């Protein structure tokens, strides 16, 4: 079985594994207070073009979202999120379990929040004379890239950031797949732009070559205080913290993070174009490592005999949208094999 269902099927990039083996017997202080974490933080600051940010390393995305949101919100507040957002659909109520509400807002067809939707949601709360009986919106959460593989443009991010600042809502950008978003065709922003527009964001490692790990970048000074207390309280302060530092040190010391992201996106676009060349439409206009072809059910079933991919949704009675997901580890030869099989199945259908 050749697997395309997610971008974390394999362990880690070989260079990270090599570095972990090389440093295995080093003795360092624990809990992220070590030279590897320090160097990784400096490399990330350089990549973001900001020396005034705080960087913290956590293990996984849900833990990161819980910890950041806990750091931002007061007990009576909730977080604005797209109806298709990860907080809302794929975190088992993790945010709600901490006592905070995910306040769902409608999105565009490609799964993005807009500045207008945020403003409307904010106004709806404060214009309601019973607002003190409701959960108060306290921050905004978006993903770059989105659950649908789409990305916000720089202009869209600027508009959202401006609205958030006007309303006094800190902007949190989930960057679990930030590398793939930055590598997308037509990307018109950089990590520096992200750092200038968000109050806090994170750079995902788990889905972009690391064994595990997410790097939280706190820009807004008001959110920096006591973050390590919350990190400990939420179970995110790893005793052997250098294991996270070493991974991000390796990813950012010579551009490996951007290199592996470009590799994955390039192969994903080959898959997209192969489907489109046969007249197969995409559910979303994704330019990242996630592609969503709408397949005839017979073709889907036939491909599933050899390839693992994710069912997304039914599209009518005879077609289904599925997700093919590439990663840093996807092999050129496996994609070539898939493209060949797409061609064969298309010719059979004709």
C-alpha cells in the first residue's frame, strides 16, 4: 500500500534522526533550557526577521492550541474560529474541556475566515443588549494553511489583522502546515509578514519533517508573561526538552524546513495536474500539499486497492471528494506510479 492519507506517516527527516543519534549522550539541562533549544530559538527569530519575539517548543498541535488559547483568554471568553477550523472539528472538544467556547463563524467556500465575518461576529455580540449573558469573543484563530489546503493571501491576512486590532482581539495563527503554505504557488508573504500581522502563531514541525514538535512564536508582549507556567500546567514542558530543540535547530539551520516543504508541494501539484488533465475537478483550489479531487466512485474504489488516501465527502450519488496528501517524505517514484495508474484508469473509463 502506498500511503497518501496524511503528512505524518513516516518518522522524521533522516538529518534529524542523525542529529538525535549524534547528540544522544550529551548531558544538558532539562525543560528546554539547553544550548540546542537556545540556538533553535535564535534561528527561528532570524527566519521571522524579529528579535523581539519569544519562542517556545511544544510536542503537538492540540496541546499547542490549548496552551496558547489558555494564555490569551479570560475565563468568560471564547475564540472565534472557522466552522471548518481544526479547533471546531478535529480536537475532540479540547478547548471546550478547558472551559472556553469555540465561537464558530461562517467561512468562504474555500474554508477561510474573512475580516468581514470577524467584524460581524464581534458586532453581533456587543450590539446585543444581553451580551453579558453570553460568551465574550476574546481572540481569533485561523489556520495557514486551512483544513481545506487553501491559503490566505497577504492582503487577506492584513485585513484580518487590522480588524483584530481594531476590535482588540489577539490573532492566533495555527501553522501546523505553515511550511507547505509558504511553499505554495503564488505565495506572496513570508514568515516575517506572519510575525508582523499575528499576535502569536506557531511553526509546525510534526507535519513538516520533525518526529514531533511545534514552535510557538509570541509577538505581542502582553501574551509573553508566565507562558512557561501555562506550558507546564498543560503538560507541554518536556523534561528532555532538547529533543524538540535539536529538531528545529536542524530544520532551520540551513533552510531544510523550506526545502522539504517545497518538495511536498511540488509533488502535490503534479498529482493535481494529472487529475485535472483528465477533466477531474478539485473540491478546493488548494496550492499546498493537500489535494482534493472529486472522483467517480468506481475510480476511487479502484485506486483504494493500491493507495491509501482520505475520504472527504460525497459529491452527488456517483462521485466522492477525497484527499491526497504529500509530505517531506513522499517519493517521486510513488507519485509517478500514481500518475501512471490515473492514466490507465482514465483510458479504461473511456
